[in-house]
C-alpha cells in the first residue's frame, strides 16, 4: 500500500515516507514478476540483480541532492578498498575509464625514471576486451601480444617472459572471465625486471588466488560496474591501489589533471592554497586551479555510488551464487567433453566466474556458430569471448604493436569459443533447461 503524504509531517518524516513507498513499490514489482517459462523466457548471460535497497539508497542520494562525490561515494570507496584489501579506491565513471586512468597515472613525471613514456612496450593479450589494450595505445605505447591458454584463457606466463626486452616497462592483463592469471609467475617476472603490473580485475571481483582477493596484487588495479559485472551501478568503475602516490596521481588524472587533492566541497587541505609555487604560474596561484597533468573528467556520481553501496552488501551472496551456477553447468556438461572444452580454473584459485566459457573441440561434428545459433533460437543468450583476436578488428588493423608468437590459441578462440551465463539472477531451473538444450543438440 502506497503511503500518502501528510502535510503535518516534518521534512525528515516525509523523507522516511518516500523511502517506505519506494520499498513497497519494489516489493510489489517483485511479486508481479513473471515466472520462468522454458523456451519462452530469455536466459541472459548476465544482468543486474537488485532489490529495494538499491532504489532506497539512490533516492536518498537524490533527496540529498549532492550529485557529485559525497557520503555514499566515501562509503563505497572505503567498502571496496576493504573488500579487495587495499588502502585506496577511487570511483570513476566506467571500467574502461579505470583502465585509461590506471595506465595514464604511470606516465606522471612524479614517478621520475619509472614513468611510462611514448614508445615504451606493455605486455598484454590480443584475446582481450578492447579497452585493456586501448589504454596502452591512447598513451602512445606499444602493446606486445602474447598467446593465451585454451580452457583457462589467460596469458601464457612463459611467453610473457619471452616478450620482455629493454623496452618493456609494464604488464597489463585481465583475469579472463573471473579466472585469474598465474599471479605468482607474473609477479615474479615483474619483480625481476622492475616492471609495473596493471591488474585488470573488471571481470573478477570476488575471485581469490592463494586465499587473497584479486585486485590487490598489481601495483594498480581496475574494476567495472557495468550491469553484466559482479556488482553494478549501471555504468561505473574504480581504480584501486595500496600506493598513496599512485592513488593521488589517479585522482589527478580523473579530476581534470588538477594538482589539488581536496575532497568535494573542501578547501585548503594542503595548507598552502595561496602560497605555493607551481610551474611558471605567479607565486601563490590558487592551488584549486593548478593542473599538474593533462587529465580528464572521469568521476562517478553520488547516485551511482549509492547504488554501489547496496550492491557491495550483496557481493558475497552474488559470488556464492556464481560459484553454484558454474558448478551446476560444469557437472551437467561434463559428459560432452569429447565435443566441448570446458573451463579450467587456475591452480591456487577460486574464481568468481563472470561467465562459463566453452571451446568447440577440433574435429567436432558442428561449429561454434551452429551451436550458438541453436542456443539462441531456444532463448539462451551466448557471447563470443570478447574480441577474439583483437588485431583482426577494423580499428586495430594498423595499430603499432609487436607479437611474440603466432597467437594460435587466440585465433582458435576467435573461431571456436563462446560463453553462457552464470549470473546470480539465474537459478537451478534455468540452468537445468540450458543443460537440457546442450544435450538435445549434442546427442543429435
């Protein structure tokens, strides 16, 4: 029952009434959601899962009308940092922006002889989401591509070692679909050669390696909160790090490139707002308008952060659901290993799977396009493994790059690999239907 406003109520009481009405609205909407109908209801590969808490927090942010970073942003950044196990988390407007900011921060002159510069080489993979690689190119650096494993879909560590030259300055790779790359091996190579490690954790929030959550291994790490990801704000992302200097640099690049590090609504945190000397500016130039980097405006909003706070509260439950869904699919499809290569978790890891990747076996009596077309006709969403070989795409045909191997596995992924969903909005009934359709196709 929607509560009607009462003119005698105080402003705070009216605020409570609004939130109560919002919660009632969402609860009613949930009771009216249609039941799953096999073959008619679309089984999505991903999607948002929410309840009245997200709506209530977002409404509170709107009623506060503090639309830029405020209390919810501070709460979210603290919560995300605590969850990953790092000291600094910075909310941004997308995971792609997070990648660009993470790499851009490493170009700062503040890093002296360790700064990245145009022409430096950054090791990555071609079987990637494009904006992991785009950040390298947009900063004038050279991506060096190594191949990935079939089944695990992460960079082959021995090829990373082969790729390192005197020009190599960093490694920037993602934990593919929530399955972590060889953390021990990659970090050891980075330590030996004094390389930066940028950890793209956009698909892996909640994954652990050797008991520690991913996102806390690299010098700097990135996250995405797009609707298909482990938590969502609609759009949104974050950069996290344990290094206070890197955190300050990311914040500068995120906030127009300015030197000032005051929080929103604050003034004079540095204590020398009108008395410092910066570049060739007049002495005492207002520090709030001093720019130490060629930056961007990539901040998130308070409404996004409010939704993110509610999502963080559900993250453990989401992770458990993803693990259960993954296990159900793995058990249901194991009997078809002669036709399908099923996903393999990295040793020492417990992935929080973003999706369930599958590669059609060589010599199978069908192609990827045949099985995915069948699944789609039966209302089961599929996706290719992102770009496949990114170098085959129109926008990347002529980019400067170096390749270490023939990328045989990457090319195979381009032709033979796809994934289906394990998102927390899916239940056992939907996944039983998915397994039954695989069986129907494969037994023919």
